[in-house]
């Protein structure tokens, strides 16, 4: 059984807490004060002698003069006594604070003996004494609050370091329970429509399996939840003190993570954003993200922790370091995570609905099946993130970095992706209906079979994008849409205006459309396209028929008005 004294000693040594006051500086101060007071005393004696001489020359005694002489002689002793009392009080205060810290740290290591009957034999085991430990955490919170209110926050950061160390030591990532089915392999190059459909079915099936598995996952202990709650309810002043940490002579600084991210102004109804507006947004988000990354103050450190299935909804965890944290199934609805570092964090099946993740670093994060509906991810870094089957409906992803992200089967309906960077992203089977992708960079993105109905693609860079079988019904493209090298093989085009789009004859020939498509004057209508505008049901029936054998397919006659 680990002894509380050992736990206390390890934390004390690790965090640099001194259990006894350092009286060295006090000796130097008192020595200097002694020299000063001796000088004052000598001066007072000289003044007293001069007063007595004047009284004697006046041939009379003066009670007032005598009192003045006594006061002058005794004043140094009174001053000395006052200084000694104040110095003693200050060091008693220091000693009291050190005692409070040491006592709270000691409580964090408290354990209790529990008797259990195993196969008829009584055995004694030890386990954490949660009541005492939680009392220690609350004591630390009070110390941080008192330090903020009365001592300019001198000990606030030290207390936060102790609390974070407690979470890391008592809820390490090694305690997390792993999903038994392992990782899903990516879709192979050149996959057929049947293989893509089977892959999407596999993603959906795994999500059901993950939901069942999460019911078997246990939450961390109550003391871990309390420690996280203490971090969450830090006041604005405490956060400003953290921002100034490490700056000499500065007690408070701006809490940069509370600065809102730049937003793209809404364009006129049914009109695209101006290219300059998207470019301005990119520059603004880049400068804002750089300001977050250059933050040099204190950040709560919760790296490599196990926080599975915890309820952290509406928590303020801006700027927190959560690299490689295990958050599968956690409730982070409306959580404030602006600028948080979640690199390689595990968030599969987590509820991030309406979460604030602007500028957050989610590079390599695992978000398969996560609920990100209406989440705010402007300027977030999602490079190589795993988002298969994630729900990003109406999510805000303007200026987000999604290079090589895996979004197969993800729902991005009505999502805002203006100015986003999706180079090399895998979006096979993703639902991007009515998504706003103006100015987005989708260079070499994999969009096979994606649903892009009603998507706003004005100014989007789709150079060499793979759009085989992607549904572009009512998608909006214009002259600024870059489709050079994009592959539209087998894509259905319905109610699309391509009159100003720079598209080649080969790209059009590889797709399927009807009379609802407006082509550029230089492009001939393919022979396999029906001349008239078909009913949606008939259109998709003819499209599937053409896919099964384009060479032998004969387009239906133009419908009778």
C-alpha cells in the first residue's frame, strides 16, 4: 500500500513546494534595517542634546521639551518594533500558505483500507480515499482563489499544475478501454461503386458496434471529474494571470483564447461570396491562428489522460493541452475548446454538437462517428484527421485545414467550408448537400460517390479532384471554379448551369445529364444525354442504366411538354 507521506513527498519534490520558509532573505533585510535604525537613533540623541542645551540657556524647565526628548529617543525603538511585527506577520503568512499547500497535497494521496471476502477468506486491500482527496482538491481551489484575490495570483499557476498533475497520474491514457474492432482500413485506390457502397455500409455497421461498446466503458472516478470542474470554473482574472505567467513584472495579460475568430460576412441572397472576401477571411484566420499558437502563458496540461464518457458539456477548456487524450464517448456539447490542442486525441463517438473548436489543433485526431452538428471549427487544423461517418451538418469549417483528412461517409449537409483546405481529403460517399465550398481548396480530393446536391462551389479549387459518381444536382459553379483535371466519370449532372464554367468536352462526355444542364457554347451535348428535362425518378433510372452499360445505352426521347 502506497503511503500518503510518499505521495505527498513525490508531489512536493516534483512541483518545487518548500515545506519550510526560506529565512535567508529575511536576515539580509533585517541587517539592513538595523544599520538604518542605528543611524536614526544617533541622530535622535544629537537632536535631544541640542534641545536640552536650549532649555538650559532659557533658565527654566519645560515639560514639553522633556516629552519631546523622550519621544525622540524612544521613536527608533517603536519603529523597530513595528517593522519586526510586520516582518514576522509576513513570514507567518508565508508559512501558513506553505502549510496549507502541503496539507492539501497530503490529502491527495489519502488511501483507506477495505476488507473484502474472497472465496470465504477476508482480505484487506487499499483504495483511494475519495472523500479526503476531494477535500484536498477543494482546498487547492480555495488557495488559488485567495492567491488571485489577495496576492496577485502568485500561487495560482502552481496550484493549477498540482491539479493537472493529479489528473494525469490518476487517470492516465493507459487506463482507457480500446474499441475491440480496431482501425478501419482506408478504401483502396480505384474502388468500384459496389466496393464504395460496401465500405460505407461497413462504416455504418461499425458505428452501431461502437455505440454498443461505449455502454461497457466506465467513466473515470469522481475525484477526476471534480478536478476537471475546478479547471473549468477558473475566473476570467485567473485566466489573465495564467496569460501573464513567465513575464517579468506582469501580473495580468490578455486571455487570447477568448478572442473571437474572424467570420465571413453573409453575401446577398442567392449570390456567391466575392473572391476577395474569401481571401480576406483566409488571411484573417491565418493571423488569428498564429496569435493563438504564439501564446506563451500557462496552459493546463492534460496530455495522455483518460477522460472517456465524461460529461464535459458547456465546459470552458480553451487552450487546454489534450494531446493523445482518450475522450471516446465524452459529452462535449457546447464545450468551449477554442485553441485547444487535441492532436492525435481519441474522440470516436463523442458528442461535440455546437462545440466551439475555432483554431483548435485536431491533427491526426480520431473523430469517427462523432457528432459535430453545428460545431464551430473555423480555422481549425484537421490535417489527417479521421472523420469517417462523422455528422458535420451545418458545421462551420471556414478556413479549416483538412489536408488528407478522411471524411468517407461523413455528413456535411449545409456545412460552411468557404476557404477551407481539403487537398487530398477522402470524401467518398460524403454528403455535402447545400454545403458552402466557395473558395475551398479541394485539389486532388477524393469525392467519389459524394452527394454534392445544391453545394456552393463558386471559386472552389477542384483541380484533379476525383468526382467519379459524385452527384452534382443543382450544384453552383462559375468561371472561378477550377475543374482542371477533375474526373467526372459517371457523375449525374442535373439542373446545373455550366455556361461559364471552364470544363472540357471529355469531362462532359464522361458524365450524365439531361436537358436541365446548361453547357458552354463551345461544348457539344453528348449523344448519351437525354434532350429534355427528365423527372428526378426517371433521370436517376436512366443514369443507373447508363452506368451499367454506357456504350449500348440509348437515351430516351425528349418528353412531351
